[in-house]
């Protein structure tokens, strides 16, 4: 059976287009999802998340724990997990205020970025000379002995920093209670590809850890050897342990979507 829109006369030289049942169902689902988002925006609240998202019968949408189609929409900024700052100081984000911003705009999705370098350069956020950014915290403890290229103690890649993982847990839980899904990044190759600098303190560069692990970076804006390998090496074992830790930290929460890189 074909559906044809006939509510108004056809215009000259314009062919009417038959709308099949699948397309018609898609339009209805889109309208329903849009209405739900507008209702959420007006109320300042989201439906309670009752289960993980799954693929729905209509592959354009996820389904929630109640079997309802879900349209994900939201806002993000880069420093929602780690603190960013210039002038050598990382400035905390008021995460509760950010969550309230999302709710007040009817948003049900955001991203939690992770930046892999304690410092980065040349991000084009202002006119003129590019700023040098400082980022904290990180998944591993900075124990030394010795200092990394950013002037702070070297990383021990065998010791996780509980501050990082407890913050990750707390923020994803806060989003879950607000009915907001979280896209959690495991890696962010973009910053390694474009914004490296000689004093960035990257944990997998030899000068910055006490474990003898080295990505071979020697300078410049680009250093991606730690995310472009084609076979396991000394770095991948630490990356695998880190991924296991992140998954263990969040695995029971239903609002997580994994962002690989």
C-alpha cells in the first residue's frame, strides 16, 4: 500500500511523491520524539532512565527501558570531566550548574570528554597568540621520582588515581538521576593529532612516566603513535588496564554510551 499526500492541489511542474509505509512511520516517530523533547523543555525535567538504550525496530532511533523511541539531543563543552585553565592553573567547572543548564533546555544527552595531555597548545579559541592550557585530573597518579615535561611529578602508569575515577562516577550518576545520557570518551585522539607541545606532560611519552613506556614523541603539534599502532605493544597493555577500570567504574549505570575516540 502506498500513501500519497493529497491535502492540496498539485503545483504545476512539480511531481507528487508517494510516501511509503516505512517513511510514514519514520515521520510519525520523529513527531512523537520531537513532542516529547518540547514537553521536557517546558517542564525542566527528563523521564527517569529505567534501562540501557537498545536499537529499536526503527533503526533511526534507540529505545529506552520502556520500549519508547528516544531522540538524543543536548549540549556539551570540553571541560565537563577534567578541569581546564590557562596560566598554569586548571579551573573547576560547576558541574551542578551545567547539569541544571541541560535540564532547563530539555536536553537529554551530553559528552564527557577526556583530554590525554596535562597541557596542550594551539587550540584556536582566541584571536592572536594561541593559549597554553592546563588539564587535571588524570587516570594515573603522579608519584615521581623526577618531573615530567610540564614540571610536575612523572606518572606511574601502574597506579590509578582514585580522584579521576570517583569524579567520573559521580558525574555520570548525577546525569543519570537527571535523566541525561552520557557519552563517555575513552580516548580523544584529536588533541594528540593537533595540539601537542614539547611540555605537554603526556603520560605515554618516555620523559613523563616512570615505567619506561615511550610513544616516540619528540616535538611538534602532532604525536599519535600511542593511538595509531597496528599491533599490541608496551603502551596497549596500560591502555587496556585503563579501559577495564573505566568500564568497571560505570558498568552498572544505564545512561552510558561509550565514545571510543
